[in-house]
């Protein structure tokens, strides 16, 4: 049962097997939670948004026609749910999400995170969490979820060019930090 | 120069660099120590990000989500039940009124032909008379029974909904 594809599970849920939706929850809860934590910067909000996202996905599963991958469709719901929570709370983060020209403020946290980290990976993961939400989200989707920039641009409602610019900016900002602390590895 | 090397390395990491670009990058790396340092730093970032792991969703996420789905489904179906009861109620009243009006036959003495200046007041009087006839006849029993029955059913449903809502609040 666990080897079923997303589409097979969705068809089963559409036929009325509500319990099969749990397979999708098991499959995507970790990835969606990682996204939400980076977007909302708050564990409790992320947990609430995670449940809301799955509930919305279940309620609108009839409208999923399989034109895109389920993950793309579902992450779009997750992203919109996070935006709704952010705009409801009128957080500063909301302002940060308006434009791709937003300022990186990661330098502010650099010394603190660098001091706390005992290896380069831990340090860079900490810095990814300090990237502006959409930039961090792009990193998560691209590196952890192995999504293409095309899929990422669909989820975030961006043009492909903007998604690429944001990925490059994030990568370059992290690279600058690596050089600053002289952490670069020898090429193999 | 720095911007150029950054652009070339980013394209290289995205597998978007054409052969001419690869040659250009190679030349830059051979001639310039800083460019090589840039590439090493990018590679370090790339290597770290590829090893990034997912956060685990909080324990019990799946049962909680499934519980919310089941609850939402139940709420939706009781909504339909509520709508059905209300529709039944409205249809019942409309049908009762229709039957009552259809069965109404004014007697000769009830017709007051007036074509004079006070026709307006007679018109109002006639309409009032129709209504009083409807509610004073045998049909009032039918209407009364139907309305009472529907009020009892609706009252019971509202009471049940309220009780369920209170139980749900307590269980939170």
C-alpha cells in the first residue's frame, strides 16, 4: 500500500477511501513542515499551518486534475496558507516577502550562529534559516526536495527568471560568508 | 570581474553553462587565485546544502490531520441536515398557505361592491377580511398542526446542534 504513487492514492481518496489520505500526510508532512518553519519562523504557527494545509488539500482534492505533480500543487497550498497566516498577524516578515529586492540581514546573525556552530554544515544550515523566507524556501525546495526551478516558480507564483535570481542570490550570500570565515574546502 | 565569475559559477552549478562558458571559467580559474577561491567557497556551500535534512513533522501529525478531516466532514454533513430541515420548514409553510388560500371561497355577502370615492378603504377592508377568513376557518387547524410540528423538529435540531457544539468545545 505504501508503494502507491501519489496519483494512485489521490484516485483512491476520490473514490471515497478517506483513510488513504493519511499516506499523503505521512509522505509530505516532513517536507511541508520544513517549508513552514522557514516561512513562519515559529514552531507553533508552522504546526497549525501544516494541519490547515492538509485539510485544505483534502477538501479540494477533487479539483486536482493531475496537470502538475501533486507536490507542486500541495506546496502551493502550503505556501498560500503560510502567507495567509503572515498577513493575518501582520508580521514584519510579510513586508519582507513583497519584493525580491528585499534586503538580506543575515550578517546581523552571523557572529552568533558562527560561534554556536561546530562545523561548516551546521553553520550554513543556521544561516539558511536566517535568509528572508522566500529565499530560504527556494533553498529547501531546490536542495532538499530536488525540485526544478520551474516547479519552484509555480509554487511561489514567480517568473522562472526571478526564481533563478533568488536562488543565485542566496547561494552567493552564503558563499560570501564561507569566504569571510575562510571555510572553503579544497576541491576534490 | 567578480560578478562575472559568480555568474559563471552559478550557471555551472545549475548545469547551464555551455562549452564556451566552461572554457571561459577554466581560463579564469587558471589565471586568478581569487576566482579559484570563489569556486571553492561555492562548492562548500553546494556540498553543505545537498546534505541538508528535513525537519521531522511533529509527532502525531497524521492522526491529528485525519481527525480534523473527519470532524470537518461531519460538520459539513450536519450543515446539509440543517439546510434540509429549514427547506422542509419553509416548504411546509408555503404549502399550508397555498392550500388555505386555494380552499377559500368568499360568500356573496362577503363581496362588497364599492365603486365610490372610498374604494381605497374598502380595498383594505377586503384584504383584511380575506386574511381573517383564512385564519378563522378549518384550514387554520392544518396550518397550526404543520407549523407546530415543524417548530418542534427545528427546536430539537437547534438544541442538538448546540449540545454538540458545547461537547466539541469541552473536548478541545
